[in-house]
C-alpha cells in the first residue's frame, strides 16, 4: 500500500486528463467511479449507505444534457477516476457534487475536477455552486477551501452547506460574508 505522498508522486508521472462529460460516455463513467468508491466514500458522497446504485439515481446521474446538468470527468489511461457535476435550472445556482475513486483521492484529481467544473458552470451562466456536505467529510470541505478560498461554509444542524460564488460573484462581498467573518468558525 502506497502512502499518500508516494501516491502523489505517481500522479505527477501518470497523466490525468479532465474533460467535459457528455451523455454518450456518462453511463460508463458513472459506473466506473461508483465501483471505485469504498463504502465510506459512498456514504460521504450520497449521505447514506449505498451498496448498489439504485436505477433511478443512476438514471439522474447519467442524464448529462450539457445545459441544466453539466459534468467533467477525470481519466487515467482512459479509465474514469472521478466526476464532478453541477445541476441547476435557471443559470443562477447549481448543485455541486464530486466523487473520486478511493485509489486516486488526495492526489490532486478532486482539485482539477472542481476547478474545471467551476469554469464550465460559469460558462453556462451559473453564478454559484452549492453543495451539502456531511460534517465528517473534511476532505471535501478542504477541497472547496483549496480551490475557492472565498467559498462560504455554513453548518445548518445536519450538514455543512457550501456555497462557491463564480465569476464576478466571487469578488462581491455580501451581508452573508460579513456575518460569517464576524461570527467566525
């Protein structure tokens, strides 16, 4: 078993590509990434134990239409190792989700996925990405802070609500930002 530092070194020598995911490739990518998630990673991603992907959930995950539902996929040697998606309706706010197979976690794949997804969502007119993260999912919270230090996190009693402003909205200071700074962590 490689340490995280050794695995990070391997990432530098193996090319990870990140590209937009389209409907034609979505089923293969969703199945491969889900298969590479441990029980714990599945729990953190779906907020519940998910031994098998229910057909109705799989159908929603593969329904990448390039407008309302956009996604990017990370591949190593052509094999999907991660997916990040944004699902939104009106162009304002989009729901964010990221999944990276266990073997490639903490190797920079999530950073590349979230960075590419932010750019794609902004091109599609979204002003912010939002995601509900379990409090124990410290990896996702750290990823959001690393990629978007201006991201806001708010604990609502059950989950941490992440909000990542995009484009000009990332540089706008809101009342919510001021209150978060005043109240502290």
